[in-house]
């Protein structure tokens, strides 16, 4: 219903910003976009949305956000790459306040549909010790041994969603995102994830003329990466489906970190000396998305090729980098 009020939380962030952009493209007229960050720090701001700066840890903020909404996409969380989540476990776990209060507020105001963004970090670490991971199935979250901090919070919040649905009859859908990447996301500052970090490091090497790159770990760990357009498409498909259990939303094109660096070097037309930092945060050995279930339910899976998505991501980060670089240069000259 294009005239219904849709709430997007975490709208100043990467995925939330992309969701608001997509809803507008589809013709949604009433979008409420909420984030804790000041507006000038949002990746994408649209003047025709109802943009609110609120701390959704607080129940009253969640109520302010949810009032009148027909649908809620809850993306707000304390989040980052391995470097961030390994060093901020308490902060990551505190995101439990956001989802708990959002669910309560949604229930209070009779929100029609609620989406929760979970993560592949809920999966049992013992099922991710092999770089040749065949793909994590939804059942591999149990017995529970999630990523410490961030992953446990996601698993707990998944359960909270389930019980709000079972006990109060709420319409709730949950997707477990595997690494999402693309333009308009974090690319520096410590919260960035591997695809953006590698793009930035390759650009730095190009611009500085120092042709080397520091890679976290030995480069053999594997992951899959989903382009943002597939993520946004998948979220809406899941939201409007009958899928009642948390489901994988990720690409099944698994690569090693070394292969990801190969792709970015190829895009940048450069070859760099690789320095492996074995003491840096690394995460599990191998992770991939088993898409059997999503294909069964939706007849669809994320399929934008990594190379294609990385070209767009690299181009966007290159522009951001050059903007920041030129501003620093002119400040030095002045
Ligand atoms: P992001 O950090 O870009 O966006 C999250 C946003 O939430 C930020 O803008 C942040 O300011 C906001 N936020 C944090 N605390 C808040 C609060 N108290 N009140 C209001 N806003 C608050 O991250 P993202 O990549 O867009 O991730 C969105 C969701 O998807 C998160 O729940 C994340 O855990 C999940 N997820 C993302 C990935 C990925 O690869 N990007 C993978 C798995 C799961």
C-alpha cells in the first residue's frame, strides 16, 4: 500500500538508507526514516521523508517512531566489521534494547508487518572451521555457539521476534544477512567490512604510490558477499512472504579474501605486494550461504556477480576517497 506509513530504522546507515531510496523509487509516499546519528552523517537523506533523529535504545523513542506505521523495517544496530565487533561486544549486545523496544512499540501501535535484520554471525562457530564451507543451512544456528557479543544478540533477538509472533500473533519476518556490500556504506573509520576496506586500501596504494596492501589474516579465509540491490530486493520478498522462520539472505558465490583482493586489483588495474597481518581480527575460517530454503520458498536467490557489484562499490569509494583526500590537501595548502 503505497500510502501506508513505512518506518525504516537505521535509515542513516548503509542498508536502511538503501531501503528508503528503494521505497521512494517504488512510489511510497509516507516514509519515516529514523537514526541516532545527526542528519549530516546519514549516508543518504531524502527531504520528502519524515527524517527523525532518535535513540531507539529508549522505549519512548521507539513508540514515537512506530506510531501510525503500517510496516517496520528494523535495521538499527551497533554494527561493523570484525575489527569493530571483536572489540565492542557489550555495545553490540546492547542492540537488544533497540529490537526489544521496537517490537513492543510495534505491538502497542498495531503495526501490520515487522522485519528484523539478523546475521550469519548467529551460526555455530564449530560449523565454520573449514575454508571450503559448503554453505550454512538455517538449522546450523543450533546447538547455539554464535559469534561472541554481536552474534548472540542477533540470536536472542531472533527468538524475541519468534515469541512476539507466537504469543501475540504479530506478523514478523527475519532474514540472516551474509556480508552485504555496495555504495553508500561505511568505508573507513573502523566499522567498515572487508569489501570496502580492501577497496579503500587499494585506492590508498594507488594514490600514494606505495604499492603494498595489508591484509587481515593469511588471506585464505572464505566468505560470500551480497550486493546491496539483492539485499533490498530480498528483504522485501521475505517481508511479503509466508516464511515464518529466520532465513538466509546471502550470496552463495564464496571467495577467499585473497580472491577478493584479486578482484579489486583487477578493477583498479594495479598489482600490490601483500602483507599479511596475522594478529588482526579475522573471524571464522569459512562461511557461505546455503540458499536451498530461499530458492524453495521464493524461487529466487541473490545472484548479482561479485565482480559486477565490486566495480560499482570501488567507483563510489574512489570518489569518496578523492573528495576527502582533496579536502585534506587544500586544508594543508591553506
Ligand atoms: P550501519 O551501521 O550502516 O547502519 C546501522 C544504523 O543503525 C547506523 O546508522 C546507526 O547509527 C543506527 N543506530 C545504531 N544505534 C541506534 C540507536 N540506538 N537508535 C537509532 N539508530 C541507531 O549497518 P548496516 O550495514 O546498514 O546494517 C543494518 C542491519 O543489518 C543491522 O542490524 C546489521 O546488524 C544487519 N546486518 C548487516 C550486515 C552487513 O553486511 N552490512 C550483515 C549482517 C547483518
